[in-house]
C-alpha cells in the first residue's frame, strides 16, 4: 500500500507539474524549516557541495519569494517537469502536434482493413493459388475486415480444394491468417467404384495372374496390348442347365504382373556456360504505398548481361499490425559468360544419375526395373544415353462399368461404358 501510494503521488505531481530548483546560501537550513512550517512540501532534497537541489509544486514556488529574502538564499529553477510544461512546449510545435494527431487518426482508420495475408500449412496448394482464390471472392489487400466472413470463406475453401481436411480463417491485427491442413497424398487414387474391370496399361507379356474377384481373361505367358481386358468385373449367372440368365457386376480384384519394355532417351550438352561476375553492381530502391510503387535509382545500368534480384519488406508497427507501406531494393549484377567443356565422365555420371532418379520414381508406384539395355553415344554437341528398359508392373488400368447397361445382352455379349482411372 505504501509503494502504491508513493507511485500515485508521483503521477499526481506529474499531472499538476512541478519544478526542480537550486537553493544556495548560508540560510538554506532556515529556508527549509520555514517552508515546512508554512506547509510548503519539498521532496527529493539533495545536497551538492554548498547548494541544495529539491522539488516543489508551481503554486508553492510562488509562495517562496519572501522566504528567500528573509533567509538571504538564492533560488533558481533547474528544470520543469509534468504535463503543463509538456503542452506548453508543444504549443510552439503546432505542426508536430497536428501531424501526430493525424497519424494517430490514420492508424485508427487503417486498423479496419487487411494489409497482409499469411498462410500456414499449405503444401500442394500454393500461396498464389490461395491469393487468386481469395481475390475471386473479393478478399484481397485493402479489403475491409468487417466484410470478411470467416465461416463462409472456410466453407468455400473446402469446396474449392477437396484436398483440404481442415481450414481456419482468422484475423490478427491487420493480417488475415489462413491455417490449412491438407489430406495426405496417396500413391494412387483411392476412388471407389460400384463395379469395375482391369485392363492392361501397356503392350507386354503377362507374367502371372491371381484373381480374387472377377473373371480372368488372360493367363501367364499371354501377349497383351495396351487397353486389353485382363480381369472382367462382369460375372455371368449360370443356371443349372448351363445357360446364362444374367450378369453380376463386381469390382475386379487381382494380382496381375505385366512385363513390358519401353524406350529411354536422355541427353546433356557437352559444353556449358559459366557465369563470371565482373563486380559491377547497380542498385535501385522502391517505396510502395498501397498499389503504387515509386522507384529511385541514380542511373540505369547498361550491362550487356546481368542478374537481377528484388525484395520487398512490409512495414509493421508491432506483430501482426501491418501498414500498407513497403520498402524494397533491387540489385543488378553484371556478369560475362565463359564457355567451358566439363569432364566427360562427370557428364556420363549425370546421365546415369538422371536414369536412377527416373527408375526410383517408378519404384515408388510399384514398377520394378528388371533389365537395362542402354548405352552412351555422342550426337553433335550432345552426350546421349539411350536404349530399352524392361519393367514389371502390378498396376492395371481400372475402368468403371456402367451399371445401367452392364447386364444387357447384345448378340450374347454385354456392353459397358467405362471411365479410365489407373490404380
């Protein structure tokens, strides 16, 4: 309570204003005693060699002239403190005061708008895709915060981007925040069908067939062409007399291994161009207010070849309180091109590395390479890796059966309407 009272007293004195004065002379002690008897409050009394420094209020200062004469001391004001003196100083700086007031009013106005859009959690959905989507729905930099319906935006996000499992649209300061969680991407489409058949994705040879559901149309060793029916999802219903009374539609399910060969080609230049920077650099600066950008540069570079980089930084007063103000700079770096001939073995290694990456991408889908018949050759200024690759592929092409006509018979056969989707 004591500390609280002292602090409150200090604020009250600052509000009313007070003076720091210097008292000098042989009657200083007598001066302090008379002030105490007359109810004049003194505080922060300090002795500095032969003089005293102390604080008192402005009204009390007006009461001490006769005490000064009576005690023979000399009194002088050292400094003035408090709001009355601050406002007195500001009265001589009207432009500053007006500018500060206008700035404060401007900040109050700008806090009602969106000046930054922050995204988090998006991977396959890029920031540009999100910004384009927001712009289509009238949400962009400069939009009024009160016009942004977060719940409606969240519903539109989930409708526009099916891969989003969770989204939250919120506002922090003058920033619109969008937190997204995307569905884990599967290797293959997990679309469900009411009924379907399996077809060969390539020309090749069937290595093995194990059917769990459906009717196999091929056997091991059969040569098939791309698009040929492998496992049928239409099962005939056979009566006791051996005749077909109709058909059942099922999802064909089987382990089918197809062996096929495809051509491979990759090339790389025997020569390369290396950038050599000359050390000549030219800079320019930008000031962007809203959608207007001002550019400042001393001269336009006349480099024959140069590399240009640019960056912007948005001004913010504190975290998430952004302003429609950006500063930026651009930099031109001059360079010359030097044609070099890399080591041939390094280029060959690069070609084989590209091949390995290609095979790894297929292995992720279950396609295994069982034979490589490739070789290095030279064609003009290019180094070429080409040949044939043999694979085993367990992924058949699944096509949906149209249930409306799948069981209709035409000349003893059935018709099906299909939509392609590889598994």
